[in-house]
C-alpha cells in the first residue's frame, strides 16, 4: 500500500533518496561529473545511479593537487577515461561538455590527443550536444577527428578554443552535419577559405549561429534557409581591408551584430526578422575614433551602415548604437532617400546616442519612416571630449534650460507620430539638446501617454526646473504622464500629467 503524500517525514529520513531516478539524474545533469561521482558515498542506492546519466560535464579546474595546488592533468585524464569506460554500454550521451583551462605547452600534444579520443567516444554514443571550452595558446592549431564534422546525431556544437589570442581550427575536406541546429564559434580562426564556406553549407538544418571574437571569412554564410538566430561579435577577418559579411536568411528572427563599420554588410532577404541589435565601432569596443576617420572613410561607413539599416526594414524591435547613428548622419540625404517607405513593422526602438545635432537629425529621419512605432527608449551616452567635439548647444550652461530652445530644421522635418505612446530617456543631463528633442516629441506625438526620464546625477533643483520647463511646451496629445528619477542621487519625483 502506497504511503499517503501528506505523511510527514521524520527528522532523520532521507528525502532526496525517495526521489525517482529521473529527478535525481536531472539534478546530476547540472553538476560536474567529479561532484556527481562523489554522491555515491551518500547512500547505497546512489552508488550506481549516476552510471545512467546522459549529460556529462568535465572541468579540468576541479583537479588540483593537494600538495602543489597545480592542476593534475593525469588525474583528470584517468577520471574521464574511467567514466566513459564504466558507463552502461547501451547508454547514449545527450550532452558532453569539456572545459580545460589554458593548456601547458609541455602537456599540449598528449592532452589534445586524449580529447580527440573522448570526442570519438562521445560520437560513437550518438551524442547530441558537444561543447568544448579549451584554452589554447595563441596561434596554436587544432584538428578534431573527421567524425566530428560528419556526425549524423549532433544537434549542437560549441567550439571555444581561444585563450590569449585566436587559435586555428583545421577543417577536414568533407563535412556533413545534417542534424546540427546550433553552432557557436568563439576565439578561433579558420584560414582555409575554401573550406570555410563548406562548414556552413554542411549544416542545412542550422537555426542558431553565434560567432564571437573569431577570424572567419563570412562572405559565404549566405545559404542559411532555416537560420533563425544570428549573433556576430568582433569578427577580426580582414577588418582593415573591408571584409564583406554576407547573410541571406529568409527565416531569421533575431540579428545581433556588434562589429566594425569598415566591413561591408551584404544582408538581404530578412523578411521574418523580429529583433535586431546593431552596435558598431571603428576598431574595438573601447575605440571612439569615428570622428577622426578621413572624409572618404566616413562616406564609406555612412553608405554601408545605411544599406545595413535598409536591410532591416521588416524588423519589429530595433536597437542602434551611438556611433552607428553618428555614421548614418554623415549623409542625411542618402538616409532619407534609401529609407523612404520603410520600417512599417517597427514598434519598439532603442537608441544609444550622444544626442548631438547630427544624431538627432538621423533619429528624426528614422522616426519619419517608422509610421507605426509605439515605444521609444533613448540612452544618452557620455564620451571623451578628446575624441569628439560636440555642438556647443549640446553642452550649454544648465541655467539655459529656463530659456526657450530655438526650433531646428529637424523639428520642422518630423512628421506626426500617430502611434507613439511610450518614451523613456535614460542619462538626462538637463541640456539644451535634450529639451529640444523632448519638445519635438511633445509637439509631434499625438498619442503619447507616458514619458519616463532618468536624470544622471543632477541636483533636485535642476531636475525640477527641467521638468517644469517641459510642462510649458506645446503638447499634441490630450494627456501625458511624466515621471522622473535622479538615478545616482537616490531621489525621485513625478508630474502627474502635462
């Protein structure tokens, strides 16, 4: 007779051991295999239950000598070999995750040979997900066994090989991954350009592609009929020479690109795109040298970024970075010509911006072609004065908020916004351009309902003066609720309605 569920447990009773095997195995799947095996001493029932575990996680960092504190490669190798040997022969492997810290050069060749043996064993067990986090030294090359790139069972593959600088991965001449849906490449280089394209072509079922800090030729990542998610961050391939990144993905839903403006983006046929996050820089994450580019390079960047923006016309949620806006503002007429009658699906727009005169002009044109936009979030970014000289009005005295800001050409250009209901501005410094920008929105957004302002370390007196000034502006909407916060000062306030 089964014990009633409401029967209380005694203080000495082992509740965990009463769990069914599948629940215990699920808990084990989140642990490293070293910790999993250690649980066998807890109870007699646990001595062999882990042998049926389908998810295997191995971390070299957990194997350190008690006496020296150094990593014990031999103990780790013996442990992995033992685990693979004692598992039930009829048990497959769902996921195999291997994490190795930076490999000692004296042990490199021996351990990588072992890794390939483990890869082969996992593939023999019809593994579905393989993940490698192996910290190779700069410019080392790694050649996986041929069967890795010809697996009929593999659905997810993560290759993270870079540690200090990108390591090279050597591809086989033939590749066929018919079931692969997720591919992530991190910190590696592929110099075999003729095989580079074959890698992507060998994955007809690929749905998610993540390329981060790699050196990979992406000129042929275009045949991606089922690709839904594409993330590109800092691809170093021929950056100075104007690398071309080609992407034709009719089923793509999410496009995240944090890369370089000097690349050429041949992005087409994104009819299913829902979200796009575009962050651009000239050389690296910390570099703000776009104003220092030559005029021809600025023109090239502007044309390239406008073409990229044009290719995203089906997107619903769009995020753009500050230097992207500065680049497209270099040629406002081209921006206006190329983006006419676009972004009918755009509902939510997020912008990082210096809110310079040039960037406001670009934002104005973008709003004009976003006829159904409902939400606008603006994050005002600070920058080094040595890298960029702003319009003097942008950094006028805080006392000038009490004066009427003059109208600008972009205010006259902005068309009525019939669907914009929500505006959030983060990093408000109570400057003239911020007043002008909000005045323009109040005048043009006929359905505006809520405005949230986050002041960045300004005094309460200044924030209140800024908010009162906003209340004097002409308002197209019948009712607007304005709320504001001083973020670092831990103060907040709100105006019920304008």
